[in-house]
């Protein structure tokens, strides 16, 4: 695998790890997430990083076997450009419902040395 793609996938894993680190010291509850501005901003920033890293990886390899890879980039753009209509439930849904699968897929690619 191209070392640059590997680096971008590692950046996504690091962003996921940071979000999960934020969650370790807080109750895993939507209401807490909504009330904790610092936590929400940390999630927003890491979603931006994930989206940008995915965008760069897809430019190098558009065939990356990652579910909804294009939506990850689109979400980054929404977080940045539609910040004034961003709702906490969108972010919370990503954290709870989508990050576990994303992590699993990226780890499988990195651990199996899938060549594109």
C-alpha cells in the first residue's frame, strides 16, 4: 500500500482514538454530549481531520474498501461550511453508530496489508 494512504488511514485512527479518549472520562449519554461544549468541539475537529484524511486517501486511491468513504468527506465539508446548522445529534450519531465500523475497516486494511 502507498505509504501516503497508510499515513492518512493512521490519521483517521488517531482521530477516532481521540474521540474515544474524550468519552472515557464522561458518561456515554447524549445529554452530556450536548451540554459539554469542549467535548462537542473535540468531536467536530476530529471529524474534520477524518474527512480531510479520507479525501486525501481517496485522491490517491479511489477504490479504498471503506463503507461510505465519500460521505465521510461530505460530512467534513458540512461540519466546516454549514457550522451554523450543525446539530449535536448528527455528531453523536456518527460517534456511536459509525466510528466502530470505520475503525474496524481501517484496521483490517492496515493489518492485512491490502495492496491497491
